[in-house]
């Protein structure tokens, strides 16, 4: 311990400018995410493995055309879900549990600033995932079609829908329950949401219900555009928009900070 | 010195379900160090967290630096520093990383490196928060509370679980904060901490302030201090009493064992020993029993502070 010059602690309070606070928060959140091994398994390793494995080995009947053209849109949807929903739910659940959200709530950073930073961190992670996964897909012979704007819109609405559901879970359940539930949902939606298993493998009644899930809407929409060169997939965008509105509104209403 | 209060709490009531945590609490704190002292479950943390804006009062009013902590939170937050009782840090963050981050949220933060050195956090290196020792986590939380150069700092049990050396280091820091004009509200259930650091002490029990004043004032009130000594039996107590100030008492409790009561100060001690010298008495086992906050608490509540 050293002695301190008198006047060192003389009050000089003040909040940093908002953009600086949000940028600092987003950078820290992203750093925490990239440092976490379990998160990387979920957001990077699993989507990459699935893409490489199912494109090169003919395990699942992916219908006509190259399997990479079928799989890549589904894997991109999975990547969005892993970051915006599963990863965000687990990280936020533990931040809540360990008082991080509580401590930040008494800092100069406003709550909406924290949520903006979290969203920015999710988007940065998704961009990194998409760069990696599309590079691998191209190496595997992927030939995408369609309107990039439609793809962007699907990704944004998908992110909003999954973020709302992830934050709803993180803000209402215990951290351990969130961990378990978020992983279970990830697994169920991976299997039942048209990510690697085509929807037409299921009975038609089941298909109708599964088709309403956000993951199915996202993977189906991305596949329509990227594989089949369709125009704006309004139906899927509508489903994602509805999930986004409901999820974010419920998260805003029921989220508990402590 | 006594300018506008930094904290004004009036008739605060806070319930959790059917349990009343704070029950009509009044507290005014001025610049300097105020200790909120009480046993576990007395309502200390609830009171402080209401002042920090975490909880809405069920009734009563709270003003911190003249502001409503809930409605005027945005104006208040940059001006206060908060140390939670536990947690508050990303489990995967390093100590310096988290401290630098909190510094970035403020306009004129302290020099982070100097603060790390001052609090002995330099040895944490690349260790992430979940692997830091309890004492290191505690010191990091303290550093996070002051790095933004606040006017008022809330420290909730700042030395709980610290070893004596770290405890003294924390006390030194609180004294430096006070000397530089930072006001401090700290909760504690350690008497010595309140006596050492506080200009004012508010003793809380069952959700109410039951006594409030400087440590000296609180100790002076209630039972008087006593001086004891032993000598040969049958000394002339009346003669001793004549030598003492008017409001003193003197008695032989058991043969050869004497007790002097009243305002026990150096003057009184000198009077007693010179009286003994005049009468050829060697006062053995002479002792002064100071009335402590512990005694005050015991008298006020009829129970021990540390439950």
C-alpha cells in the first residue's frame, strides 16, 4: 500500500458521453463472449461442424441440388439463434445472478444504453459468425442466389425475435434454469426447425405448427432466397416480426434486473 | 461544516411481502463519514439500496444529494459510487479490465493504475473475477465505487471477510476519501469500524434508527464510564469522594476492590492516583472501562450486536 497525495479523491463527478459509454460496454460484452469457451462452442464450433459434416457426408437427404446449398441457409439461421437467443440468454442470466446488471444499473450507463450495447455485441458476433460460415460454405462449393436486402432483413428480424425470447428467459428464470432451458430449446429447434432436417420429413400437420417457429421462419426464408432465388419472403418475415414484437414486449414487461 | 445534508430519509417504509424490512426510518447524513450500524437483518442494506435507487419506498421520502434516487436517477448516478455487498463483476473479467471499464463510464475518472496499486490489486494479473480471493473481490468492488470520483460513496459492509491488514488498508482509504471531501455512507456490524471511521453513527434495529450521534456522544450517553482499582481494604472512600468532581461516585465493592464512576478522563485518573499517593496506597490492577458502542447497543436493544 502506498500513500496517496491529498486531493487525489476530490470529487469530480460526471458521466462519460453516451456513445463512449455504449461503445465501451459493447466492447466489454463482446470480449466476455469471445473469451467464454462454452459460448464459442455454441456459436462457432457447433454450426461449423454441422455445416462441414452434413455437406461432405450424405447422412440427411437434403433434396435436390447440392447439400451445401440446402444447409448453408439453415446453418446461418442456427448461428443467429445461437448468439441472439442461447448465448445471450445464458450470459445475461448469469450477469443477473452475479449482480452485474445490478451494479451497472447504478453506473452512469442508462438501462437502454446497456441493452443497446448488448444488441451491438450480438450483431458484431453474428457478423463474425457469418463471415466465417460463408467462407467455409464457399469453400464447400456454395452458390447463393437472391436479394441481399431480403437476407439482411431476415437476419435483423430473426435477431430481434431471438433476442426478445432470450432476454425474456434470462430476466425471469434462475440462471441455472436459463442455462438448461436455453440449451434444450437450442437442441429442439436445431432438430425441428428446418436447420439440417428438411421440414417435409415431418407429417403435414406437424409441419404447419413447426413452420410457425422463429427458427423455421428464419431458415425457410433464408433458404427461399439464397437457394431458390425467391423475392421478399413476406410470410416468414411476418412470422419473425410477430415473434419479435411479442418477445421484446414480454421481455420489457417481465424482465427483472435482480 | 454542517451544510446541506447529503442524505435525507424520512419515515421510510419498505416491505417484502408480509415482512417489514424498514419500518418508519428517519436518517439525516451530512458531509463526512456516516456509519449505519446494526445486526444482520436490521434493515441496513434495504435502507442503503433504497438510497441508491434500487428499491422504491413503500412510503416515506428519500433524497440523496437533494435528488430522488428513483425519479432523478440519471442525474444522481454519475455523482454517487456504489459498492454492493457482493458480486457486480462479470465472472470472466479481470480485475483491471473491469475497473478500467467502470472508469470509462465516467467523465473524470481516477488514475486506474494508481488505484490498482493503492488497493494491492496489481497481483491479480490475468486472473478472472470468479477465481479472485474474497478479499480481492471486495477491494475491486471498493475500487469500482470510487473510480468515478463521486461526491458520495455507499459502502455496504466494506470490510466483511477481510483479514486485519486489508481491513486497516480499507479504513485508511476511507479516511483519505473523507479528507479529500468525499462523503461516505457505510454499513457495518463492527463497532470498532464505526468508532474508528465515522463522524456520525446511526444505530439501526428492526428497521428503525434507535440512536444517532457521534461515537463520543453515543458512548457518553447511558451508563457512565468507570475506573476500578484494588488497594488495602477499608480506605476512606468519603475522603476520596471529596477529592473528586461533584458528579462522581466512589465505593468499595468488596474488601479492597474500589470503583469510581463519573466522567472518567485523564484529570480524574490523576486525581485518584494522587489521592492514593497522599494516603500511602498502591493502587493495583487499576483499569478504565470505556463505554463502547457495543454497550450502547446492548443497553438500547437488550441484545448483542453480533447475532
